[in-house]
């Protein structure tokens, strides 16, 4: 049973306890620069959306966050290319379960759903898709949630 439901076996709590939260939640000046650059991209894209929803969609579809994260990871640890490779591969697999949202959300909004109800439903759908992706890929030897 736990093989079918990997997160129900305490895996999530064991994984969470291994995370160095103190290190993650302490911010250096370099972290502040990362935060400002990332926030700036989001602000620019939302301002572009006022004039062109298609251009803002194109800008947000570009993997800015992943590219920036890989650049920062390379700057911090240039001698560990496997970390960046693992990040890129994991990003690929975790993007897939988000894709249905970009078709289902517009459909729901165009069919009378309120924004918050449609967004909430899509969050649930996305979590289910993430879980299915983890379970299915595990059967093919790819472990996204060790």
C-alpha cells in the first residue's frame, strides 16, 4: 500500500526533517539581490500584461526563474554541475503536471467560475497531477521525491 501512496508513509515528514531550514531562512546580501531581480521580472511581466496578455504570457512562459536559479547555483558552486543537471531534469518533470492548469483555468473562467473558485480547483488538480507524476515516474526508475 505504501508503494502506491509514497507520501503517506511518512516520506514527506522524513524529507522535510532533512532540510536545513535555518540555512534556508537566513538571508545574505546576495540573497537580497536574487530576490530583487526575481521580483523585478514578475513586476515587469505584470506591467506588460496591461498592454498585451499574449506578450506577458510569452515572457512568463520563458523559464526565467529556472535560468536565474541555475545561474545563481553555478555562481555559488561552479564545481558541482550535477546539481544543476538534477535541477534542470527535475524542473522538466515538475513542469508537466502544471500544464493542464493552463487549459482548465481559462475554460473554467469562460464558463462562469469565479476566479478564486477556479484557481482553488486548479491548485487541487495540479497537486493531484504532481502526485500522479511522482508515482508514475517512480515505476520507470525516476525518483522525484527521494
